[in-house]
C-alpha cells in the first residue's frame, strides 16, 4: 500500500511559511505523507532530506525573490544524485515572466498566490505514480 | 557518500548488498519498500539477516508526551554521539490521520544541523494508523539501518499518552521524556508508560517545577525495581544542550547493566518478537488487500443491509484470504 510522500521545503532566507504550511496541511488532508523541514534550508540540505526520506515529490516555497537561483539549483542537485525521478514543484510570489525559465530548468509546475489547494492535490495525484 | 539510483539495480539482492556497503540511497529505497509492504522487502530483510551482523547495534527509544521535546532531545543526543565519534540513524514516528491516512511528519524540522554528515541518517515515518507508538514496520526499518552500519539507532515514538508502550519491545533502553506542569505525583504512580522507562529525562529543566518533578520521579522509583536496576533521572535542556551528555552516559550505564546482568538476551528476544509481529501484520494487510474488490464490496453491501453481522463478515473475509492462499502462488 504505497502512499505519496512529499517534502515541503523553504529554501532561502525569508520567514514566510504560511503558504508552505497551508499546502502541507492540504496534502495531509488528501492522504499524503508530508515531511515539513522548516525555514531557511539550503538546496543541499533539502536534497539530502528528500533522498533520505525517499519522497516522490518535492515542493519548494520561496517568497524572497531568490527563486530563480534556488529552484533550479535544487533540480540540478537532484540530477547530480541520480534522483531526477523526484518531481519538483514550486510556489510563492513568483512573477509570471520567470515561470517559463523555471519550467525549462526542470521545475514541473509553479503555483502562484490565489491557487486553490485542490489544484495542487490534483497536480500531484496526476503526476506522481506510486506503485 | 554513494547514492546511485539505477532502476535496474533494484533487485532485492543488489539493494541488500548496497545497504551492507553503506549506500544511503539503497537504504532509503528499501525502507520505502518495507513500509509499503512490497514483496521484495521481506527478501531484502532476510538477505540482510544472512549477510550482515545484526546483533551489535544499540536501539535507543525516545518516548513521551507531545511537545515534551523528544525531537529536540534526539537532535542533541545525535550531536553528542557525533562528538564522541559514533554514527547514528534516527527513526521519527508521527501519527497518521484517522480520517485520510495522510500525515504531517514534522520532527525532522528539529534536527536541522546534521546535513552533509555521512554519520547521520534520518527517516520520518507515519504510524500508518497503528496504535502503540510506532508503525508496524519500525522494527524492520531499524534492522535495515543497523545493516547499513549504524551502531546506534534512535527511535522516537509518536507523542504518547499513558499506554503506548510498544517501544519497550524494540529498544534496548527506553528514555521517557517528561516536562514539568503535566500533573501531580499520582500521575507518576500509574501503570503503563511510567513502567517502561529505563532512564527518565526531565526536559525543559530551566522551567519552574523541573527539580520537583525530578525528585518526585526519584521517590517513585525507590518503591519498585524488579530487576535490581533503578532508572536514573536526568535533568536536561534539549535546546541549550544542558544535561544531554549526562543523559547519554545514563543510557550507556543502563546498557552496561543489560550486558552484565544478561538481560540483553531478553531485550534481543523481544526485539525479534516485535519484528515478527510487524511482519505478520504486514502479511495480513497484504492478504486483506488481495481480496478481489467485487468480493469485498459484496460483503460490505451485506453488512450495510444487516444481512451479515460484523463477526460473520469477518469470517467470510477470512475464508476468502485462506482460499487465496491455497489457490495463489
């Protein structure tokens, strides 16, 4: 009986964790196991936690404006570790014009303010295949 | 640190070999297989039993009420162990939702400082609805960790109440973490979790009432000590690190007592039984899941219409499981 495991992480230096916590709760209520690692994590710390926890997906929340640096760095580190199968998605105050580059870098989806939690749950159920 | 991940290299044989070699990615993947009741998992565990020395590691249980500081104290213990040159693996169990099966596994948040350290491996687990303080596969996961070379495995239970005592069947030494302000000395006399402590940690020792709680605990321990060992009471402040060295020393003194008195054999037997129970429950869950969905919905339908009572329904399902066992494989 496989369960979707998701790591919700906040890379960078901002302390705004409301969004990350709302998403974590919503995924919990959708029956997923959510590992929440808290504030101010480096991409290296996040990737190491994702590997030890053997998660299916990794959600990054950033409200500091450093997403263009931090999100692709996480994807790059996962690839270096042979863990490109872990689905990466992101959220936060991210300008529309940044989204195409983030997706090109391997972040599968970006959720901006106003997103319904239902959409995030549907996204994961659709893209994550646990067997 | 090697963390290779080739899908084709994930046979039980190769995973077991890589785990024994200390491959952290293989360990992480095998834990998932075990948690999910995947058929390869049992094979991995038996290969490890054949090929690794699984009697050396010390299992330390950390239990106590929610918010007592178990995770922060586990973090401080790991820091202490690392200073002493010892490797440590941790299992952090948090509760699953009784409504959705989902879980927030938030203990890892309290252990931020060990990233990049190959001597530390941390895994969060949902109890997957299992009562008793652990998950059905915690004992198996601890075995995987010791096969990967960890001589200390710290197992942190869900936040416990009075009767979640399963950790006593798995850990060599159980640390019960208490904090001041949760009740009077009558609470300390109650049966259940108070009886399984090998060491008491009175955490948040800077708070009012900590010294009083410690002395009440010491008083309560003088009444009964069946095996000639009186659990020590250690004041700790997990956040500042005060008392954590003393706590580790007390844990080691308890372990030395187990070895000297021969009681270690008893704890190892209990550990094996706990694993057996977990494995049996896993087989049962798989057997239940193996019942054809049309059969299951038929039984449920009859239950709802009161054609079947719950006991007869259970018997019907049990007979289906038996029939599957005879027919299948």
